[in-house]
C-alpha cells in the first residue's frame, strides 16, 4: 500500500482515541468550553452513564452562525492565535468537538447576545449536517447522543453505567472547585441531582459543598510563594486521612490537573506523619506565569510540565510542612465527634444489643461480670510486643523530661488551676493505665500516653539525625559478610558516603565485606541484613539515601518501644510534664503511624450529652 492522506473523518476518530476516552472526558471538554465562554451557570444532564446522553447548557456569550460552523472543524479555536506559551483558557487545541462528532451524534445550538434567534449544527459519525436556525436562550447547548456508536470496539471497553456516572460526578466536582463563582447542576435519570450554587470568591465554601462541612475544621490554610510561583489552598490534618488519593485536588492557573509530580510532593510532605496506605486530604492552587508551565503535554490536558519542577516541588513540600508545624499539632475534630457519639445511648444504633442501665446502689450485675471482659494492660493492642528486652521493660522505662518529684505539700503545684489555661490543660487522672484525662478551660482532653510519648521520642531521634553525621558504634569484632563480588565493588565505591550515615565498612577479600562500625541508633541490628539491603539499594537506584530512610524507620520503631508504655501508672507531675512537652513539640497531635495522640471534647458537647443544652 502506498502512502496516502487519510480521510478527515478517520483522522478525527483517531484523535478521539486520545481526547475522548470515556463519557467523563466528553463532560470535561464541554464544561471547560462553557467556562471559557464566560458562563455563570452550567447545567449538565446525563443518561446511562453518559453513553446514551450528555447535555451541557450554559449561559455564556454564545456563537454566531460563522463561528458555529467552524467550531466543529478540526483545529479551529478562538482561544489562541500564534503562541502556545501564553495560554489562559482551559481549552485551546480545537479538537474536542470534531472528535466527539466523529464517534457520536453531536448537536450544537447557540445564540449570542442581541441576536433574533439561535443557530444549530449537527455532526453524526463525522458527517456534517447543514446549518439551520433554532430557538434557544442566550448561551450554548451541546447534546451528545449514542457515544461511540461509530466505533463499537471502544464502546465495549467502557465500564458499567454506575462507574461511568461516578466518573462524571468526580469530573464535575473537580471543575466546580476550580471555579466557585459558577453554579453547576448535574442531573439525570441515572443519578441523584448534584447542585452546587455559586459562592463567589469564597473557595472554602465551594470546597465544603464538594468535600463536606467537616473540611474546614480538619484542615489548615496555606499561603506561600517562592520566586514567581504562588501556592494557596488547604491541607488536612495528619489525623484526618483517607484510604486513597481521591481527596487530593490540584489546580494550576485555575486548570484542574492530576499531575504525578504534585501528588508525590504532597505525599512527601506527609512522609513522617501518615502510616503506610493512608493518604492526606489537600486542595492546592498553584499560580505562575503561563510561560513557565507547559499544558500541551497530552490532549486530555490533565498533565503539566513545569519549567522548574524542583522549585514547585520544594514550594509544596516546604509550605505544607511549615503549615503542619504551625497548626498541625492539634488532633482532628472528627475524633471528638466520634467520642460524643460513643457516649450516646447505644439503643439508637441499628442492630446493637441493649445495655443494662446503671442502678445506683445495686452492684449485683456488676459483681457478676467477668473481669476478663474489661480492659487489660497485658492484652491491649496498644501495648508493644513482649520480648523486646530489659532495656524497655517496665523497670527501665525512660522518665518523662522535666518531671518534678511527687510532694505531699498542701500547696502542691498539681492543684494549681493556672495549668488549666494551657492548650492541653491540667492532668486530672489516668484511666486504664494508658489514658490521661486533662481539664482545659472549656472542655476536657483525653491523651493516649503511649502514642503521645512515642511521637515525642521520635522527634528527638529526628533532631539527632539533622544535627550532622550519624553517630556510630564500633563493633568489638568486625562482622564479615559474604557477598557477590559485584555487590562488594558497589559498596566499596560508596564507602565514604555510607560512613556519613554511621556505617563503616571495607573490602575483605574478593567476595566479602568487613563491617567495623554501625549506626548507634540501630542498636544490636542485623548487620548482615542491613548491608545486603544496602547493596541491593545501590544496585537498583545507585543511591545511598535508603540508609537514611532505614534509620528513620528504625527510629520510629525504637520510639515505639522506648516510650512510656500502656499499663504504666503515672503520677500527676509526669502527666503534666507530658502535656507540656506535647505543647512544645510540632506534630504531636498524631503518633508516628498517623493515629491521633489526643482528642478534645468541648464543654458544650458534654452539656448536650446531659441535655443541659
């Protein structure tokens, strides 16, 4: 077959393979066109997950007959002229409408301001129908029916109607968050109506419409800039996390993007505050000169390329970490809501067994209960594993810093009400040898003593890591480790770098390594396993940063076993010392694994439990 020019319809169908992946892609392109046209109200209707019908109605500026005819032709647009480095609109490629019309039945009806009537043009399977007059209000109506009827193979690979409907909803939610001044309505027989009224310039109000009213109480505001890049938005408290990354939203110059570089920067900012498998909540707006970002990476326009990606990544990580240091030591208020609900009558919970009410003066039912059913320090899941060693056993547990000796004086500072004014209040008691109950000025705080002290010890370890070269300990006898010769060569080449991390080694013949010093933080570590892992790390990534990651992971483990354990009774002075150190330590609102270290219950909530309000 000789080289020849493809027909226009086939060209558009090929382009549709990249631009129009699923019904949600159609909705995205049409809604972006509506916003570029200056719409203040956008109505979207779908049927059968968008496969049978997608209708988008806007009140934008509309198009006259000439523009309407050109709009369905490939690479015709009003949004750019000669340059790609000054794009200020959502769309610019001029591919969406002809691509949609090549695989579906497309109808456009538009009426500009101060015109007697609208005009309509249709495109079905790439075949254009003549322009004709129509009746319509000012704005544009785009109707897409029988998506992929012209390419049945694509239709077979679509997901269920429910899945496609959910994808359309998520697309509209993302665009709505980027444009709070626009009202969005999403309806259809295959869904419940989603109505998002305009909130003007109030981004937080629009976010609350999309992500829920609890968003504001569980997040911290961001406002930072570096050189020519600005960053604003809200990030969630570490204790308010999700099982996936769907609650992370990023907008570059108002454009919703799902860029891996931005998502990895968000993840890196929470690296030492979230457990594995949990994801933070974040909504970020990045603003910069359009010439410094390339949005023409993919026809779907969901990926971008920054001219200086390191600058953007550093700004995101630095701003989020600074915000968490400034306000992230508080626990998520959602935990307090759960606590209040736990106090309510269990008879309101569906399927729960009734609990015998308390009768003052009658202890028979309580005396007959088995003690095994209550809380036991030895069996609590919060208690660290046994067999750790006598160094972390009960007699050898570390003392809490700045703890005064107990006193029997009548003017003991433990009764000083001035400590109630502190953010975490004054310790009043310890329950189940694990939870500290403190009184604040307007409520009470319940602290998990093990989780809280674990975080404090971990922060001390991190401070020691940042202080300089990692301290090492000399082995009484060097440990000889047999390795393949290639691994020995790699380790010997990076010996100086590894020494900075406290791991001192040297060649010991052609197929062995002699380890003379190990990081002191590791204690009695599995030296052979550590060296073999480092050899694999260097072979795969040619990087020794894995050792520092290992040190921080081990620091977290040591902090867990080196902290005040569940089951240890504390005196009032120790409890108050722990509370004061938590107030001084950034990030103390959650432990190393992302769990909250304390929850707060306001006095007003307590009064509601007793129907005093």
